[in-house]
C-alpha cells in the first residue's frame, strides 16, 4: 500500500505512523517486538481508543509515554485477539465480546499467551486484560462509531468514519496461520467481503495498514496454499513447495504452523 497523509515518528524501539483523516487521526504503533505486534489508536477531539495492547514491558512503557506526551485522553481499549499486557494503562476500561473473552481465557488466545510466556519470560507481560462485555453491532467510543463483528476466535471492528476495518491478520507478503482448507475458505470469504464493501484501509495485529490490493494478493495466496496442499503428501513437502512459490515471504513460523495443520503429526 502507498502510505499517503502519513507522518512517521521513530521511538526508542517502535515506530508510530500517524494518518490524518480530518476529524479522526489514526496512530499505528509498530512495536518491533518479538512477535511483530501492531497497536492502533483512533483519536477524535483529543479522546482516543486503542485497538489491541502492547504485550512486552518496554513497549508498554514506550506507548504509554507517547500517549501522554501527545495529550491523548485514552478512554477505551478494544481487546480482541491480544489480551496479554494488562499492565498497559490499567485504569482505562477494556472491551471484548463473548467470543473474545472465551478465546483469551480458555481458548486459542490463552494457549498462545502461555507459549509466549514460556518463550520470552520476564520481558513479556503475560497478565490477561479483563474486559467488559459488549455485544455485536454499533458501539460508540471516543466519539467514534465502531461496528463490532464477532467471529469464531474473537471479533473484528469496522470503522465507517474512515472506511476502515480491523482484523487479526493479513500481511500481503507474509505467511498466515491457516488451519486447513475450511479455515482458508473462511478467510477468503471474509476478505471477499472487504472487497465488496470497498474498505480503503485494513488494519491487522501483525502488519502495517494495508489496502484492497493487498487483500486481493492474500486471497490469491490462500487459494494457492490450498492447491499446493493437494499436491503434497506431508508437511515437509508442502513447506518446500510453498517456500518455492513465495521465497521472499516473512513469517516462516506461521508457515510451520500452517503445514502442520494441513498434515498433523501422527
């Protein structure tokens, strides 16, 4: 995506890209942490709401300082797929759906938090943010109307005022976690919905903001992943063929997870 109306500020560790939509500003914080997290802050009339949390202590300190230095009054935290990092501005109310609360307490999100805790130790804030329950549909916060849409894992957020949508993962040149053909079909269906809706911007937890050109690239990738899997007999063969098809893609750890979903160990 060509980044327009965007001002970038390098912090000690992460980078903040500021997008000006007139009444609404979007701050995209690239954490540069060990799992390539992105945190987004929407601001209107000085009040802000963040989407997801930083989960490493140095990022928590850095983003908190940035918010205070820029006189942003954070009034809410939308916690969907990334609930670790409860020490990030704990005085601010967090919000989640029934699906996200289950995902982050006993579901796949909880399992990931445990894995990251084991892998990263004391630099990772493993405490899970408690969130107030919200329902699907329109939810207004910081003067900005959001459209909450639950899914099998957590929830996505549509932001009509800036014609934007937030979902967990995209990454046009990054491998995705694909848990088999039915999962791939589900992602493709969701991405095709974004195309039909004509969103200008797609925000995801592990990549800088993207657009519909990037969405179409990911749809092609997912279709190719399915076709490659049909040609293979095991995970190693699938990984080799996907790497040959996409030699410059990042996220090789995601590819490892994908091929093991398609060909589970016996």
